[in-house]
């Protein structure tokens, strides 16, 4: 039987530039972060980043997203952070919705493997004519156990009301 346990929750009572989960126990097989957020950024959606253990090197990302009638994809290698998506709702008049996501960090404590990330974003409203579904994956080219996770937008701040919960998943 699989077990999922809430490790920590951060609910933003005020705008902030980033959210960090630290002192993460290594007793789980997979970590999962579930979030609902938006940011203050005048042009609508924007990039969202993840970093492990304060490291600023060795990240790669691949993404695919589509809305209405198009599908797009891109990738990056040897970056200072994992690029996950450009869908945090901004301050555009139509961007009143919070973007939601589920991010899995697989084998985060296995020192024989690199930490990998998969993420699904749904219902992210950038403008009234551009709702998207987005899928992303990332890699940290390190076998170090993930003990902290930092999340932040490219520009602006995460707004009050955004919230994030870190879960640990393991077999019985």
C-alpha cells in the first residue's frame, strides 16, 4: 500500500519573491509539491523556476504546452535552474485565476540516480483567449539527496493567497 504524508504547507499571507521547503527528510521515495499561485507581472504569464539545495548548476528542462489550436515545446540544458512553465497568472485584466500544478520529484534521496522532476499544469489562464495545458520535466545532474526546494517566478512576486504543500510518498 502506498503512503502519502504532508510534510509542510506554505500559505502566503503577503507577497514574496520565492518559497523554499528546507530540511526535507530523506525517508520517502518521491516528493510531490502541489501548488496554486499567481504572480504580479504586467504582461500575463511568465517563467517559473525550481532549484534544489541552493545549487545553481547542472539543470536541464523539457516542456510542452498547448492551448486553443497550437502545441509548442522547447528544451534547455546545463542551466542554473529548472525552467518549468510560463503560466503563473499575471496582472493582465483577464488573469484573475491562480495557476495550479502538481510536481513530482522522483528518487530524490537515491544517491545512485539524478533527481528528476515531472510536472503537470492545468487550467492556467493567461488571457481569456489562451487557456493552456502544460507538461514539463526536469533533471538535476547530481546524485546528492534533495534536502531543499526553492520555487520562484522569473519576474515580480508570488502574490498573497498562493499556497504550496510538500508531500512525501513511499511504499508501505
